[in-house]
C-alpha cells in the first residue's frame, strides 16, 4: 500500500503494479481477492480523475464528473479479464469516457431529438447504407419518397445528428474519433497522452449503418437494448450486427471492443 500513497506514480510503475495485482487476484478468492481489486482501483483513481478533467466546463460539476469516472473505474476493474494480454487502461479509459458521455446525455445540456426524429433518422441512414456502390446516392427527394415522408421532415431528422454527441465532448485527430489512455502523473497529461487507439482507419471498412452503431455503442456508451430500441430492431439483431462489425475491426486492430450486452 506504500506505493499507492506515493504521489506522481509513473505510468510504467502503475501499469506493472496493476498487472501484478490482477495476477494476484486471479489466484485468490473472497475478501483477499476483493482487497487486491480495491488496490487496483486506488492505484488508478488518478487516471479516472484525469479522464473526468477532460470534460470540465461543459455544464456538469467537476465533483459529479469525478464520481461518474470513479464508479466506472470500479466497474471496469470488476469486469476486466486479466487473462488477455492487454493493458488495463486500454479497457478502462473507454469505459470511463463512455459512462461520462452517457451522464451528459442523461443529465447535461445536450438535447436528444424527439423519438419520431430518431426513428426517421435511423431508417434514412439504413436505407442509404443499403444502396449499391454502382448506384447513385439517393437525394433527399428520392429518399423521402421511399420512406413516404415529407422532404422537410427528412432533412430535420438528418440534421439532428449533432444532438446525439456534441463535438465539444470529443477531441479528434482530423475528422476521426479516437480513444485515449491518460497518464495523470505527468504535467499536462490530457494534452500529451501516453497511448492512443485510433479507430478512424477501421471505420472505413464499415457501411453507414454500422458506423452509426459504432458511434452509439462506443462513442456514446449506449447499451445494446438502447441501440435496438433506437433503430427499431431487436437486441438479437444488434448483437449479430456487432459480431459482424467487430470481426471486421478486430482483423486490423486486435482490440477487445465487446460492449455491454444489457
């Protein structure tokens, strides 16, 4: 526990100690296992605070952001499978970011469009994504006719994309989203991150509807049942789509991107 009390623990030391604690917890049970996992939480609390600081000044109190991030850290520690050869922060940081974005969606200033707009937008994106590569893209009038809706209603739905995820919640490289792993032990850590997993190149292999699903699940932290309701399909269909999406992405990234199922 002396290590955990030392300020300014470096990324390498934190990573090594976290791996040691997970390995120790794997062969323990009961209270002793829980104690090891609690030490992992304490050791990485600074990371949670650094992730929370990334979203300051956007209408949610700093204390609330830190609480959300820390609770997500606890859940990440309990869910992490140390049997995989991967860094814990590569799993925990996207989990914490997703929970904070979910909190903004539910409690912050972001306004979700009406249900009818969400449903129309999902139908329009799905129809556009089904167009063959050798066909011309559907214009607004053709798309509206196929959906049997007015052109203005269609444009309202397509223009509502900004309501789902405000640009100010994400820092991006170019036009592509990314996940960041922070080392809060160094000055200006959130501006000079030690590791970055860039998803942009992977998204190019997906069609438009698949990219929408990735946006909802991984950028905004939606559960599969929420995506199913939003797209007006079953949760089983969402699961099958995610399997197809993850198969494409894993071939190039080698990441565990499995989302929460419930």
